[in-house]
C-alpha cells in the first residue's frame, strides 16, 4: 500500500506513513468515532459491545499484562501513602479558566486524587461528570490513541515514557500539552454521550433490559476479568488502567452514560438511511470531489462467502511457502466437492453455507463469520477468486469451486452494489449523524470547571 498523501510505500500492516505522518487507515464501516467537538464518522452498521468486551475494554488495550507481570504495571506510586513526582509542565498555566489550558499540569498525588474523586467537574443539563469518571474518560482516550498509532506515536512527538504534561502536542494548532489535548478530547467524548443520554431521557427512551442487565453485572464481570488479567481485584485492575481513585461504581456510571447515549443515537440513526433519490442527488452534488478520490459511477463492491479447503497436509502458513504434490491437491479437491455436495443436499441457503464455512474453512480471516467478505473491490483477492466474483454474469446465489494457489475455494455470491452508492450513503449518513450530535450538544451545552479537575497516574510503558 502507498501513502495517500506523499505516495511513499508502506510496509504491510503499517497505516501511519513514517515519511509524512499521514494516517492511511481505511474508513471503518462500523460504530461511532468521536473526536474533540465533532463526530468524524457514523454509519448504519453499529456494533454493540457485549458484556465480555465491556469488561475487557481497558485490559485489552495492551497496557496491562497478565499473570505474574500484572504487578509490573502498577507502579509503587499507586500507594496512597507515597507521593507522585509532578514534573514541571512544558507549557505553564495561562490563567484561562475557560479551557484546558487553565492549568499547566493537572497531575496530582494519589492522596490528592483520592480526595478529589467526588468533585463534579462538568455538567450538561442534569448530567454530571465527577473527577473519578473523568479519570476513565481521560485514560481511555490516551490508550485509544496509542492503540491506533502504537510505536508511530513518536512521529507525532509523543513519548509515552515521559509525563504527558511536559510535552507539546502536535495534533492541534493551539498551544497545549499532550495532557491538555487528551483532557480536551475526553471532555468532548463525555459531552457527546451525556448530551445524547439527556436527549434520550427527554424523549422517554429507556435502555432495553439486556443492556441494563449488562451494567448491573459489571462488578461481577470486572472482578472475573481482573482475575484473568492477573489482578487480585476489580479495583486494582481499574487502578492499573485508569489510575488510583476510580471505583467499580464509577465505571458503572461511565458505562451507563455510554450505553444510554450510544443506544439512543443508534435508535435515531437507524431512521436516517437515505433513499436512492437522495443518494443520487448527493453524489451529483459532490461528483467532482468523488472523482478526485477515483470514485465514479463505474465499479462495484461485492459481498462473497467462501470455504477454503487446503491440499492434504497443508496449513495456512505452509501453503505460502511449500509445494504440495498433485495427490495432495486431488485430496483437497475431493474434500471441497464433498462439502459442496453436503450443502447442495440440504436447504442450499446462504445461512447453511455460512454454517459450513465456520465448520470447515481453513481461512482464519473469515471462518468465524460464515466465510463472509464484504465490500470486495476488483484486485483485492487472488486472481481466480477475483475473476469469479467480478464476472459480469454473476448473480446472487451463484456457487462454484474455484482453485487458486491457496487451495480450493467453495464460493457463494451474496450480492453487489455500486461503489459510488456505498460512498454516498456512508458520507450522507455521516453528515446526518454529525448533525444529530451537534444538535444535542448545542441543546445541552457543557459547563466545565477546569480548576476542579485533577488527574492521577497510569504507567503506559509495558
């Protein structure tokens, strides 16, 4: 892949260009992505967190170890009897009480952070943000940034081995430290979800029982997951991820606001799907901009399911590096035909094909989702696979066995749509979602007391 800005060649798996720092991550077609003050992308296929994912939302970020190494992530300074060394900030306090530059450094000792936990530091109508919950929003903001950029964070001038309040942030034109930047982002996230939750309440929207139950079971889920991560309690698990002071009840409050806001947004968003006429008009209005991206009225995306059957004796690793005799390929072909015959002798539905893919496919990239690949563009797959998908005569429900250098693929064609429609729908939905976010945040403005905010310490270096 090449950088979309400077055209430098990127190594496989690398999305941030080491030459110019441009993020080349493809736009993701799921979920709400929030950044300071605005909704970046919203689309219809929203994924709701399960109880397990909720419990792992911090531990899975890569900043806590399991087992015997768990203690290494909890620095001695988490002992409330010891003081955290507070370094001098790069950018001193400017005295502006109306924004995050109110303080040059928000970092305080564990003793002080414990005393500040109950302080209300921001409000939006009836919604209140305590300093304890602020720790959760703030540290998850930091961890999400590092999860996205990893080792490439240094290209933005961020050194996670040094205090965040001593480094100038390069992500914004405003003069601020990285600590101030992440605090600003955390407050914006809270405001978005809190405003949505307030609007949900105003419209009589209530969480479905299954989500209320998930929140009620969070203490149990956190305790269980803490053990799996090598911690002796949910409290120590939280401390390692969001600093000293935040309790399980604070985490429940955080998740309650998240679910209430997110699920209300989803309920509204599902009704924003544009009509074909609206997409036609939107594409026509932005046709020149799309052309600059290489998007025209030509070209289609396809959705396809497949079951990969390897030659006898091959694995997903060795199929790339070893040569297998004709006899091994013949066995693979027979196995593929047997699986296809099994499907043909049954209901011959897409659902039954998906079940067989989960049972038999060697493709680890799709054998847990029914063998499905969506939004496949020409050239994305190996030649023979690609040629079958983009045959002009291809119809929904078509099936076949296709041989490639990777094995035998039992194919099922799920459907296709013009590429331009996907772009127009996604962008138009994004604008509508952004408008909803902006309308509720304007309706329920945030009042923040920056002077009351303090932040604890989390060791981000594993």
